[in-house]
């Protein structure tokens, strides 16, 4: 009985708290929430698994471990610091939960839910941005294997083409695959790559979710 009550808590989040849900629309640069999330509530030891696929501000995915009333396909929206989910086949939805690239959390009324990434994020994907020196529409496509990175760079002029590099999760260093020119170490988060370049300009690239 205790386990069943625990499993129903996230179902309550999707159901009985729907009347408390905000109608605020998602906006701004969205937090990067693509991936698998695991966690539970402060009133139980159950493990919930949320798998999210993100396209811009829009989300689709699945929920499991929250009980039969809530488990199944879900969808929702995310903005720069909040996320809202609902069952795909119903109108029941969560209130706005806090969202960052590392944690999703929020108050359910009688409890608090906390979900964390099941595995660390990678720099896989497409990044777009510009430099303070005037280069615009830089597109960086990266694939990470361990601490090694390969990919392509476009929009940067003479250095466009295949690149490789290394990352430690907090910094990234890239270079032309066929040459020796490389960047200094740049700061990296799951949503942004930024830092100074050797020519005195700075670069800011944001992940395209």
C-alpha cells in the first residue's frame, strides 16, 4: 500500500494539480533537457524515469515509474528556466517545474519531485552563434566519444571544414583536423560554448535543441 501511494504521487502531479497549472507560454532560449532523467519524490523511494526528446521549446517523451495512471507518452514545453509536461492523450498537466540542464524539480503540493540526468550531458549536436569580431552564423556540429570530439565548422571563413578536439565537461578545445590552428580552451556547458579567441575576439555558441 505504501509503494502504491508513492507511485501515485507523480500521477497526482499530472492529474489533481492540473487546476494549479500555469498557462505561461514557453519562451526565450530553452534549457537543454533532451535525454533521460531519473529521480523521485520527497515522500517516497520510488524511481521515476523520464525520457525527453527536445525540438526547440517543444518536448515529447515517456514517463515510467509513476504509476499506471500517469505512465506512458508525454509531451510539453520548456523555456529558459521552467518546464511543463502533460500526458499526450489527455489534458492533465503539471504546474511549471524548474528546469536546468542538470535538474528538473518542483513542488507537487504535498511533496517535491527532483529528477537528475541519468548520464552526464555531452556536446553532441549542433551549435550556432557568432564572434564579437563580426563573424555571424557560425555553425558547429559536434560528436563526442569519451573526451574526444570530432565534427565540422562552417561560417568561420578560412578555418571552415573538419575539426577535432577534446573536452573535459567544463572546457573544450578545438582545432582544424588537417592543420595545427586551434582555439584556446573555451568554457562549455550543456547550453553554451564561449570564451576568448587568439585574435582578441570572443565567441559565443548556443546549442540548437
